C-alpha cells in the first residue's frame, strides 16, 4: 500500500542542522523511502499522463510528493470505448422499458423503488390517455397500467409507507381509478388519515380539508383544526394559511383573533410555494387597507409582497400589479410595459380581468412596446367573455356589431348583449333597447376616439380614457 511520504524533504534536511550523525541518519531514511517506492508495482506504470480532472484530484491529495499517484495510472483505466453502443443499438420501446422497470422492482423490497415504479405506471397511463385517439388497445393498456399501479400501491401502503398511502388516496380523490372519473373520497379519506399519522404534511392537510368539507366523512370542525395544526407543525404553507384565515375571520369555531391570524399568515408567507402563494397575497391586501391597531398601512411592503406572489405565478397578485403600474396605484409609477407584463402573467392562467385588461391595451397600443391590434383585442375579450365576465361579454358584442377585429355580425352581437344583460351589465341592457342603438356615425366617432390621440392630450391621459371605455378602474 502506498503511504504518504514524510513531511521532511531533502531540502529541509540541508538547512535543518549541522549535526553530522543526525544528517546521515535522515539521509539513509530518505534513500530507503525512495528505494521502497521505486520497488513498488505501481512504479512500472505507463509514462503517459492521465486526464486533467484525475490529475488535479491526485495533486490535491498527495501534494507533498513529487512522484504522486496520478503519474502511475495508465490510460486503460480511463478508456470507456468498450461501453460505446454498437452499430445496431437503438432506444428501447416504452413498453419494453416498463417491463424492465417492473422486473427490477420485483427484485427488491425497497418500498421507495416500488412506489416510484407505481407512480411511473400512472404517468405512463396518462400519456396513453393523451395519445390513444380512440384506439381500443391503448385504452385497455391504459386501464391495465392504472390497475397494476393501484395493486402495487395498496401492497406498499399496507406496509406503512406514507408516500404510497398519500399517492393512492390522491388517485381515488381525483377519480383516476373510477371508470366514470368520479372522485371516491370514501376510499381516499382513510388513506389520507393513515398517511397523516406517519407525519406526511400534505396528507395531514388533505385530512383536515376532508373534515372541514365533509368529504368521505362527517363534517367535524374540531378535527379539521386538529389536522390543520398537525400539518402546520410540519411547515405546510396551505395549512398555516387556512389557520390564519380562520383566526382572523372567526371560522372553524375559532374566536376571532387578528394577532394570531397574522402570525399564521406570516409563517405561511415565509414558507410560500408555487402551489401555496395565497398568504403573500392576503398579507399584501391587508397592508393596503390596514386592520385595527395590529396591521398598519404599508404600501411599499404590500407591493413587495405582491411581487413575491407574482414571481410564484399567482394570478391575482400579478393582476393587482398590472393595475398598479397602469393607474399608478399604491405609490407605483405608471409604467405601461410593466402593466402589460403582469397582466400577461395572469392572463396566461385565464384570469378574466387580466384578459380584459389586455383587450384595452391592444386597442390603444403603446409606442415601441405594444402595437395596436384589433384582432388581439377581440381575442382577449373573447377569452374573458368565456369566463362570463359581463363587461367582456358586452365588449365582444360591441366588437361583433361594429366589426372590430372580427367579422361584422349583428345577430351574434345581440346574443352577446343578451348574455351580458343577463349577468347585470347595464350598458348591454341599454344596447338591447331599439332606440338606444347607435348610428354608424356615432360608432365611428367612438372608434376614432379609441384609435387616435388628440394633439393637445397627454398620452398617459389618453390611455386612461381609452381603457376606461372598457373597464372602470377600481378604487386606489
């Protein structure tokens, strides 16, 4: 075995002392050490230097020796050419991969590996569902994968594996194991409870939701609070958020306690995730308005919380920032580019108010940022109208009646006006009255107002006036 050389070298010996005997003794020891190293089998290695990475590692490990290990390693040890695929190599089919995975999972008692394989089967089934296109064989294979995953997860769950218990419960709750796709909380609830007893935070949270909403069990607010607290002790942001709201609003048979509710919201905000960003938005909203003598108005802090939530993709926060940068709310400087950016984040998640806000921006456009487009304005208005936003339904009716961004169709316009009127839009109700229908000249003047700014009017004021045609800004 190669040993690390002594700390003293020949250079050290020459300057150490003038004592002759000590000098000779050290010289003999050095000669013996060198002869021992040269007689080692490692000394006959090839003189070819190894790869740089290997070299740097060995230099750090044996820096005190001039003849370190890397100089004795031969190239064959690093030659992986025998591992290269042959000319007839090809990727395995999906079914072959699953079969190999299945055989390996059967050879082990590791519950993590077996659980991962069951989850892989579920994902494979979902993939087939997206690709089947009415294929009976694919449909049968999809069902077979689901049943195999269920059987495997049941076996692992019976051995007390919390992740398997939780995943299987989720499958029942999502209706994946029901031919009709209906949720089966009678089967999922007991599994949520079992997994929660093994300190699974998500399972504890789902158990609390079941007790609160009476899913798979009777409603029990005391039990719901118990499991929310259990999940909160495991740092579950959703559970902490729910407890915060319950304390602040006096829900779940809790006495109203704003101070404790604020503490829970703060803890949830600190642990916020993409799935649970709600506490950030709620805290920001509270700091906008203030609450008694506990939460003071702090607009700068509120905006920073909205930014955090928006960075996690939370649509309501992104929409609020879009309003702030459009209308200069919460002490924000008006910035059309940022307004459009945050509206777009929310609109991508089908947030109806943000979709409709983009309609207004596309109508007027922003120089060097957003070119005006009637087609895009109509498309975003339609997106908002499908969510039954009354103002959007009215706008789609108006665009269709006047032929803005779409083909002119008065009959279809009347249908949209009726929908908007049914949802309480007063302008749609007025438009349905025969005498209230505008003439072509009136409509042309209105469109002219939307399309061109007055030379004497500031661009910012024009934008506010143009967007207010479609939507009234909320209070600052």
